[in-house]
């Protein structure tokens, strides 16, 4: 037997009348920014100090393009030296050998403390310290004198420092050795970010330490290493202008400044330098974005979203739902 109970119908609520929040500060900020932008554009167009015609005509000439190629070559060589030596220093810092740890720490301490401009000028004047470098047995003449040989020499080879240590080589060494100190800390942080269980599992499989580093640790550490390395690469692109004080003539800023000095139009050439560095940095930023996206597969927001989707599918529908998602 069923008993029917009548319940009074609830009154339907009235629709909510949402009143947008007034934000007058936004419109004031937009107006101020619009005025400042208009003033800046007006300055770019009307101020004759920019001399846009002269700037555009000069900034693409062959000497300037040679400077661009020299800057890119400096960037590539310095970063290769910095990254390669930085990986070695990072492994030394993580070593169980106290001597290796101490040497790596002293290296990073010195090259992080000395400014790159000072290093560039110092390396450019190493010819004062060594006019000629000889490689062979030390104290060879003293050893020969002990046996009564006056012309005894045990030197394998040698070279004049000024012939090898040119301004370009000095700039590469100064920038690359300095960069290695920073890359060592970046790589060390990336290696330490990998769970130790990965290394233990690889050791249980019989892999050597070198194989574990190459196949297990470094591929996973790249997700942490790539972003700061991209920032260091962009910083290195800007720091290549420091070798103009060595001096290195095959460099962008040196060539632009030379044109400005010769034509008494320094300010337009400084603006041209800003435009060149902006363009080159933008290209590097695009490359950094794609590298980060490649090494971040399975991590971050996209990776978590996929894991959540798989979990919901498994709970809701079992195998059929999973097959539907896969399809």
C-alpha cells in the first residue's frame, strides 16, 4: 500500500542580475600607456638623431654581416667549451674523490668571481706573461749540466704565444672558461634532480657508471638543464660584445662602433646594435622553446592531464572506455 504525500512546490528563484565590477583604474592605466606609446612612436619618427635612412643603409653592409658571423661563431664555440667543461666539472663536484671535488669547487669559485670583461682583457694580454710556450721535460738544462752536457734539450715542441693566442682565441677562452663555471652548477642541479632510485635500478641491471650517466641520468636531467642553459646562451650572445675590448675586429659591436666612429654617427649605430641583438635573441628564444617542449614530454600540465584522463577512464569504464580513449 503506497501513501502519496503532497509537497508544496518551491518557488522558482529569480535570475541573478550580475553587475560587472567597476575598474576605473584599468581605463586610467590604458590611457596613460596609450599616451606614453604615442609619445615614444612620435620620438622615433620625428627625432632626427636616429637617422633611420643612414642606419638601415649601414647595418647590412658586408663588414657588419661579417661581424654577425663572427659573433655567432664566438657564441657557438664559447658555449661548446662551456657546456663540455661544465659537464666534467659537475661530475667532479659530485664525485666521492675529495681532490676532484676541491679542484672543481676552486674552479667555479674563481671564474664566477672574476668579471668576464676582466677575463677577456687578461687572456688578451697573456703574451706578456709567456712570450713562448715550450712543452717537454722541465729543468732540462739543469739535468744536462749534472751529466756535463751543455746543450741538452728535452723539449718536444713550442710556439710563440702571439701566433696562437689571437684576440679571437682569447675571447673564446675567456667566455668559454667563465661559462663552464656556471654550467657546472646547472648540470649538477639537473643531475641531483633525478631520483636516486633510477641509478640504483640501473646498477641492479649491471650497467656501468658511464652508461648510467649517459642513458639514465642525463636524459632525465635535461628537463631541468635546458631552461637555464637557454638563458645562459642568450646571456652569452650579449657578452660576446665584451671581446671588442680585447680587441676582436670580427665581432658585431666592434664593427658597428667602427662605422659610427668613422662617420660621426655613433647613436644610430648603437641603436642598430640593439636591433641586431634583439633579432638574434628572438631566434634563440624560439629554439629554446622547442627544446624545452621536446625534453618536457610527459611532464608538466600536459603530462598530468594525460595521467588524470587515464585514471578517470579506468575507474569509469574499464577496458572498453580505455580502448575508446586510445582510439
